[in-house]
């Protein structure tokens, strides 16, 4: 067990621009120019196949980290190790231009086990937010009519390393807490290209933000049975936190001459309060789950990170169904699990009086590896974000996730007569 823990510790050691995007980091969305970028979900691939639902799930086959109490059903004899990979292909369109983007990266690493009959643990790493864009804008010098190009690029985001503990208070009620360290760097560069007619000098405006702090979530789950029907309710809550932020801005020209340097401390920015609730129904081979989640982004008012956009509260409604045709003793094809999900929500960016909505449809499958407890999970999601109205950008994103769920029996003692 020691070598597993050591390995895990080492692994965790302005949209007014036109669209001409290219992939960078974990996202290529032009909407990642705002705030701390596109917010990621801390979840297993199986949960992604259920429309990113997990608040009311407590599986025994994989680590559900969507709710801090969601690991309360882990097998007491098993050690769990999950690694998730993510790849995407996106098509972005404005009223006059199109772009295709693709990228791939690690989406999370986690391990967990049950320390006592009533206590379970998990630790892991996952991206918290992602920034990655490349946009072009053409501006005109007032009075001269001369046009010049401004290229906007951004990269980085926030990461999180977390510790999760879940306690079973009574047979059907559990609570949990997830404590994370958030940290990361966001870099933004605006390059103004001036031709010889207007000076021939290129100007670079580079801004760098570094942020970190402690973040925590709590959750609870309660379940009961009526005949062969199992019902489970779940809820999660995370308070608003301030992030400690440093800021550095340098303006220079293409002959490396510094024109301006500002390293003053910016207003700290915040991660807003979040809360949600979910419900799961299971009968024999069929499971259905639904949840509702709110994040109060409307309270964010940090000028340096707003970049000409307002923030507003978000909400997401999501759900999914899972079909499990067999039992652990069944033939291979009956031990597979099939999933389908859907999500609908409002983005936290309030831009040009447009409703930036997100919709997603997902499919998933878990394939067992031989007769062992190990499995491979696969999820596909088609997501739509944005609009082409008011000169904005519409995104169609195809995301593929691959998860390796390694489950080994470690705590079994053999008795010899």
C-alpha cells in the first residue's frame, strides 16, 4: 500500500475580439477569457456518462467525488485507484468565421479505501478551471482611419489537490467533507501589430495572475428501501472563499524595451458559494438520477478578472439513467454497464444581454477487465454553448473521457487450519 500512496503523492506533488481560436491546455473556449476560466467538474468518467450527475450516487465500484459523502459505500476489503483522461474536438463559429480545435489531457487522479466500517477516505488531483484561447480583433486609430490587429491569447487555470473523508453515522445516513488546496497561474497577452504606415512598432501587454487558497465542501446522503426499490437523497454545499492573488503586468515593444510595469496587488477574487441537491432511484438493473446545482457567481465583482463582462448566478439541471444487465458472476457482456445523461444550465457570464446557456447529451459504458474487479469506463458528450447573435461565438464541443478503475483486494486475511 505504501508504494501506491507514494506514487499518488508524487502525481499530485475580452470576447469583443473576433474568433480565430486554437487549442491550449484543457480548453480552447473563447469564453475562458473571462474570470478564472471554464469551471471543471471533479468527477469520475461514470458520472460524466450520467450527465455529470453524482450528488445522490454512492457506488461501490468507483470513487464518486461529486458529493463528499458519495464514497460511503466503498468495499471494506478493496483499494481503489482511478485515472481519467480527456480529449475533445470543438467547432466554433461566429457570423463570419469558423475554427476547429482538438486537444487531450489528464482529467484527474484519485485513490480511496475504507479505513473502518464507518469511515472511508479518498485523495486526488483534478483541474478546477481552465483558460486557453487565441483571438484576433481589428481596431481603427481614431482620426487617422488606419487599422491594426490586436491578438489576444490566454493560458493556465487553477488546479486542486484534495482530501475526502466520509462517515456513516447510521445505517442509512452518511456525511462527508472534501478539503482542497487550490492554486494556479493565468497568463494573458495582448499583442498590437502596427504596420510601417503607423509606426511599425508592435506593443505587447502581458498580464500574469497567481492565486491560491484552501477550499472545502461538505455533503450528506440518506437512503431507504421500499421493497425492491432503493431511494437516495443527497445534498452538497461549499462556502464562498477569497483567493490570495498576486498580479504582474508588463507592457513592452518588439525590441524588448519595457514601457510600463505594474506589480501592485489586485483586488482578490472569489470562488462563489455553491449548493445542490440530488435524488436517485434504483430497482434491480435500472438506476435513474437527477440533480440541481447553483453557484452564486453574481456576487463576483473583481474588476481585473471581469474583462468587460458581468457575472451572474448559474444553475445546472442534470440527470441520467444506468442499466446493469448482470451480476459479478454473469458472463462478460452482461457485466457491462450502460449510461445515458443530459444537462442544461446557464453560464456565469452575462455578456451583451445574451443568455449564454449550455446543454449537453452524454453516453457512457463500463467494460469489465476479465474476471477481476477492474474496469474501463468510457463517456462521450456533445455540448453546445453560446450563440452567434450580437457578434458572439457558438461552440459545439465533442468530449471523450476514458477512465481506468483499478480495484484490488488488499485487506483480506487468509486463515489456515
